[in-house]
């Protein structure tokens, strides 16, 4: 197993790169553990609040896939900032195929 590198672009444009992401953790857990600004995760990963909303870079959308029905309903709560590449980081589980993944933190003004 090789090291998995995942990048988070924070709201101020700063890129935080995590070099050794562990498979099986969620992007939200990874972001919280590394102090990624803007990932609040108020519900603790229960897919209930959308405070871990990210935008997935286009080249990675097929790898991550589409949100399931419950995730889509949660994203509907923030429809004004939802984009076709929106995901909740609590619902994205890190895997070996994600090496090089880049996501941008969505604004959370609620």
C-alpha cells in the first residue's frame, strides 16, 4: 500500500496537503484531524448538517461517484451553494484509488 495524498483548498485559497491519509477514514475525519479550516462537521459525520460540504475537482468526480439519496437530501439544505460536484466529506471514505484527490471547502454561512 502506498501513501495516499489528499489536498483540501480552504476558503482563503490556501491548500492543505495531507500526505498519509489512511484508507477507511472519511474525508471529514481527515480534515478535522489536520485542522482544515471550514470543515466544521457539526453533526460528527451523521450526514445531517452539511457543515463538511466540499467541491470535488472535476477529474475526481467519477472516482468518488455521486451522492446517495440521503446525502442529496442533506445537500438540499444548502442548495444555494450546492454545485454538481458537491459532496459531504463525511460520506466520502478514503481509498487507495484517491491518491492525489483535491477538494475545495464550500462556504458555510449558516
